[in-house]
C-alpha cells in the first residue's frame, strides 16, 4: 500500500510508553489511546515512511479517521457572539491590610485610601450578569479585593440580596472568596459556612517562607495571624474543602517543604501552587533553575497523587487534578480559561474587566455596569486570541490543554494578552506528558477513581 499521498501528521499525536505498553495522546480530542501490537507496528511503518501491507489498511483507515494521516483538518474560526457567564467576580474593595511584595493588583491601596463598591453597584452588576445568561441553572459570585473581608458589611448585603434574587428565579447561587486569613473570626467563619461560601486561603508555606513576602503594612510577617484563625476555619468547615493557594516566587519555591507543612502540619486537604515567571518585577520571578526545580517537585507530588488515586484516595494536589480533569473530559480549549465568556469581573467603580487580574490595570475594560457590556469589543478580542494561526502553538501537542497560557501573564510579558505566551513552553509540555502518563496509570489500575473524584463523562479512550 503506497502511503506517499498520505502524510503523517505528527502534530496530532504524542507517543508515550507506560508500564511497557504503548499509547498515543491524541491531540485533537485530548484523549488517550492504547496501541495494540498491530497498530503499534503500523505507526512505526508510517513514521519510517515504509509501505503498508493490504491487511494493514483497516488500521490505516482508523488512523485517517483520527486525523493522524492525510490532510490536516482546518480549524474553523471560533465566533464569540454570546457570553453565557455563570461566574461573576465582584471586586468589593481595592483596599488591603497587607502589603505583599509580589501583589499584581495595580489598583491596590491601603485600607485608609481604598475604594469600596456600593450596594447599588453590586445590584446592578448582578442584574447585568443574570440578563446576559438567564437560562442557566447554576450561578456563582466570587468576592475579591484587595482583601474582601475588609468590606464584610457589603458582602453580607450582597449575599442576602443574591439569595433572594436567584431564589425567586428557581436557580442555584453559590459563593466563593479568597482571603489572606488575617481578618477571619469564628463568627465570620460560621456565617460563611451557613451561607455556602467556599473559602480559599492565600498562604505561602512555613513561617520563614510565608513571612518573606506576605507582610502587614509595617513589614511584620502575617504567618502567626493567619495560622491562629486556621484551626477554627478548618474545624467549622469540616469535610468541606478549604484550599490553600501558594504563590511561588524567587526564594519561596521549596514545593515539597511547603506541601508538607500545609498538608501535614496545618491540615489543608487541597493545595494549589501558582509559580510566578512573568511578573512585572523580575525580582520576584522564579529563576530558570527554580522553575526546573519546581516542576521536578511537582512530579514528586504527582506520583504521590497517582499512588493515592490507585488506592482510591484524593491527595489534594490541585495542579495535577485540574489537568487530569481536562484529559478525562477530553477538553479541547481554544481559549485558556472562561474569562470574558463564562466569567465577568466588575471593579468597585463598575468597570467590566476580562478577569479580576486586570482590574485597575492599564488594559482596556469591556464596558461598564452603567453602559453595559461592550460585546463587539470583547468578541473581537476573544476571536483574535482563539483564531490566532501564526504561532508555534500550532505544532505543539499541548496546544488544546494550554491554549497559549494565562491572559494576564501574557499581558505582563508581551504587553498585550492578545498574543499567546511562551514563558516556559518546554517545561509545560514536559508537565503535560507527565500528567497524561499519570492518567494512564490510574485508568489501568483504578478506573473507578475518575467516576468518584472527577466527572462521569470520560474520554474516548480505547485500544485499537
């Protein structure tokens, strides 16, 4: 069988070997396929440009159906005309009682000089939010700042209003809030628990690491203030997960040490790490050596995740869990996240921003609560990003799991979020390969893990 007219499309698959079995990661569907002996032999022939036998035609045709050989399917341009937002971020204040040295928020001020959102602004934002997507069954509101707890009175008013607003329409409303933990009290914690507010605590590890960057305005470390409130928080929330969010910066990058402290000493059940590699102040960016070390330690925690999963447990390492979910559901992302589509962010002044990271920045807003959502401008932005053709991403096997990286990181690095980023592509590809292999190990040894801890969709995975 002559294969000269059927080029092999290496950009659409990535080989991997796990436990002496051969697999491919199918890029167009973010799915994993195990290769039987015959399929493995045919793929080897195609890669070596060898002719096939007639009895190998069936396998060749299946490769064609997967777009592994033949002409590359042309991606249809994405059209973004609707904005079915189910998540609203309300930046209730620009003030914070901390002066964290790496903070990216450009509108951040002290509590004395802060700007606070008004209740009328919040009501109008909720009305606009709902009117943009009135047919959903579940909605969420996230309170952000500054430190949102410094405007607790408004948060309580919003919750009371939103409970009535969404309840009258027979739909669900949930809440989330990220806090530095220093202003928590038992009464606040119990109020949030009663009102279904999911809390995330920003904490960067043991005292000596945390206090390097997370400080009060007078320069004093905040660790003791945070930890003092944690035991009450974790006790009241019980089985409800309270994630820890860790920012990894230069000098604060010992992932394993941080994990051990937060997990085993403080009792967090879920921990996520945010490596800083493209901050505006290079002083806080992880060095190249630290980036390598961070991802090597991510793999150690990833192996721990796999062993727990095989034993039917979830270890709470959210960095691998999120990517594992993308693979399990076969996600094919043309945009890196739901910002601007499934999520709207509103500043305390009423500006509608791409996400909370852009609030207060020099990057343009997409309308306001007063004037409405600028759908034309937002569509143009999202379509330009989703349909970009002239980048190295087109040949990357991680392209549909990464989609070019975080808008805000690209904005900091490239001065615009419209250009896909290339901050640490090689490292990210290596991490994706690791997660795919981890997915295979779990699927082979304990497939019930996915139904229990991820979703029930599953990927189109099979042996062929």
